[in-house]
């Protein structure tokens, strides 16, 4: 909770300080124009890259593939868009950096490593047998069988 508090209180203060510093160097109007221009150009670029990511997701899903990279890119492009429409220099630099594909790929890989290290997914399936009837436990996720080979315990190979 503390990191979020610091992010939402200190970040705007740092952004304001930096905007005042830049306006002292370049003047008020050029500083405002730079912030507006980076926001407009960046948001347009984020929109274009977002449509490309959606197209990649749809193509991969049509091919029966899991669009993990395209989904990761889409999330990072969305974050970039939010950062770009937020007024400020630091947020604009962070947002624009997420729109550079090699940087975004590196950030995506870093996030994947972080999630793999800090997140753990556990699944379990249990079936109870009562004679010839199998009943499932309440924690079982529904699914469908695409291809199944039943192995008969009296034979060495799959039953037909």
C-alpha cells in the first residue's frame, strides 16, 4: 500500500517540479506545447500499435495459438497510452519508451520473469470412485476431451 501511496503523491509533485524547471529554461508556452504535443503524438502512436496488437491477437487465435506475446504487448501499449495522456514529462518519457518495440519486448520479458519468480499457480483435480460411477470434487474445472486414449490395465497398449 505504501508504494501506491508514494506513487500517487510523490509522482505528481516531481512532475510539477520538473515542469516548473522546464518552463524556467524554455518558457511557459513552449513547455506546455511540448507536453501537449508528446501526449497527442504518443496517444496516436499507442492507438495505432494497439490496433496492430489486436490484429495479432485475432490472427493467432484463428490459428489456434495462445496469443501470450500479443496480449502482453497489448497490455503494455494500454499502459503506455494511459501514461501519455497523463500530463507530465516523466510519464510521457515512460509512455513513449513502452511504444518502442525492442524496449517493450525487454520489459515484457522482465515482467514474465518477475511473475514466474513471485507468482505460483496450483491446480488439482480429484475424482472419487463409487463402484462404476465417478463423481467429481467441487474444485474441478470443467473441460472437454479433444483426444483420449484409454489404457486397459490388463493390456499393454491403448484400448480400442
